[in-house]
């Protein structure tokens, strides 16, 4: 086996971390009344798209949310409320918790406290898209 082949073989060895960095991510923004539309979308998606789905919905910051449980009924994909520094995995759905901002960098979701959300006095989804655009523009080419 040549050195070139050894390098090629080692570069194809993938870890879970590598997969989350390359997983295509679909961002879904919804208003408080968007449950029906998001549920319909999840009902019609195949469970093996290879995409990670991130839902940023406007939620009441003062109340617990049942959104994760409601959406879990609409799909066979795992549906998870986002926690800090959560890597996005393929074929998973992630839901923003109430009273939080969100950003994504290199496939990892990071929660932001409401007082630290830069320019996020409009909506959490606007903040998320702003962070996402900055990440895409500043991502190193591979």
C-alpha cells in the first residue's frame, strides 16, 4: 500500500463529530401559530433525508413548551429540545426552548440568554438566521 493510499484511507475514516460538521441543516422559522404547518411538514418528510432540522418558533418566554412532544407525534425522527452546545445530527429535529436565543457554528447549536442575543429584539428566528448567515460567510473553505 502506498503512502497516498494510506492518507486516502485515513481521510475517509469518519467520526460522529465529522458527520455533524457536514450534515446539511434545514432551518425552519415559524410564528406562534405555525404548529399545524410544521406538523404537516414533518408528517410528509421521509425519516432518512440525511438532514438535520432546526425549528425556531416564537414561544411564550414565561411558559413551558410542549412543542417538542407535539412534534414527536408527527415524525419517527428523534425530536429534541435544544440544549447548549448540541451537535446537529442527520435525521433529527431540534426545537428552540422558550426564552432563548440560538446560533449555529460548525454544526453545533448554542443557546444564548435573552440579554446576550445580539440585535435580537425582533424575534429569535431573526437572530438565528443572522448568526447562520455570518457563519456561512465566514466558514473556512475545506
